């Protein structure tokens, strides 16, 4: 099977590409290698893929329409996993146009490529951020998600709507995956685990928002990748019991599905920090701050739909996952 993985030099993209290659698939990895965070980290991830004969790299921005059209025409992909996006909730406050270009225009180019080249299945990254201001937990795909609190979240909700439109109009099978706070080795430098680990090792204070009164459903990257693979291998189909009078947001009369992927074991932020302190062997100096604009106090994934569809649920204990990240960080940065 020939698979396009966008965001292949990214955190999840690298791990997913490795798994696809290990099972014998051909992978074309796309990434624009931008400087949202350290490009050297992206290049180091790519180095783990480039030496494999079944991997081909394309340095390209998904917002580049002619480039994307040529890529799809040249390769004839069987399936597509779209992970490339402008990430970061708070970054969108200062750089809104980057989100429109990558997450909206770029996603349209993915949909058009899949439509015109008979791609069998598109799996794309959505986000737990779409739940926005909802307070009823655990978050379920069967809830409406109409109250985003960040532009990033709004673009991810828009992706789900755009995907449904293409599933309806053109019969393109699409599956959206709402990732919950992903962490693990090779993680992003703008995420809490990376920031906290670096600060503790450098004897700097860590910024703890909402005075530490936050809860997250931290989900280990290997579990995320397993969920992506299992959904990729089971093509989205129409729901036989879909009722247009009482529509389920997670399914459709079209070949369209949306699933949460989360550990389903929410962890208080202060307990997460304690896990980092134990793994690093030092106590963190904490700078307690108010909640940031666009953030939410808690997340908790209901993964029953994912489990029913794939016979899989994430299960990595946070203490073990954090230890693996810290081991990787020390090895990579030699500290």
C-alpha cells in the first residue's frame, strides 16, 4: 500500500511513518520543515526515515496548490494520513493567518487531491480542542462541538465539516481523529512536557497556568499511532442506523467517521509535574500564573467508539510514558 503522510517530520508523523514502513507499506512523507519550532529536530526525525528504501520525502507546503496537485498526480496514493497543520492554541492569537493557510486552505488541497485521484481512505488529525467550552465529561464524539475557544480549535472543527462535505458529495471515505494531549519521545518543544523537562534540567522555573488547577488526558504517542493505523485499515463507512431527524455528529449517511483518541485517564497537571520531577530527579521551581486565553481547564476522552470500531484503546500509564520521554531527552540533548 502506498501512503501519503503529511507532517512526516513532525512528532506523530515520524512515529507513524516508522510503523508503516516496518509493516511493508510505501510511504511518501511530506513536510514544509518550517521554523515554528527547531527545524534541526525535524531533520533529526527525518534522518530515521530517509535511509529506508520504501520512504520518499517531499519538502512541500500543503498550502501550495500546484505542488500538491503535482504530488497527487505523480504518486497515485492508496491512502492518505493528513497530520500536517499549524499547531498551537496560543500561537493562533498572534499568527491567525498561518492557521487559515495551513489548516483550511491546505486541508482543501488534501481533499481535492483525494477526490481527483481515487484515494481509498483519508484519515486526518482533528483535536480535542474542538470540545472548547464544553464542561460535560468525558468528552464524547456524539456531543455537538459548536463553541470553540481558540482559532486553532475552530480550524479543526472546520476540517471535520469539510471532510463530511467531501464524503457526502464524492463518496470519499474520511475519518477524523480527535487527538488528546499527545506526548512521548521526539515530542514538540512547545508542549508542556518538553518545556518543563528542559526548564527543570536547566534549573529554571516552570510556568504553571491556572495556578495548576488543570487536568489533561495525556496520551502516549505509540497509542496514538496504533489508533491511526487501525482506523486507516478500516475504511470509513456510512452508519446503517443514521437518523437524519436525530443526527449523530460522529457518523453520517456518508462514509464519514470521527473518533476520540485519548488515554481516558485524566491526570491533574500537578501530578503530571510530579511524574516529570521523579523522572528527572529534581524538584521544579514553579511560577503559578492565571489561565491563558484560548485554553481549557480539563479534557477527558470517551474512547468507547474507537474501541468498538478498532478493538483498541490507549493504555500507557503516564509515569512510564514520562520516564520514556525524559530518557529520550537526556540521550538526544546529552544532558
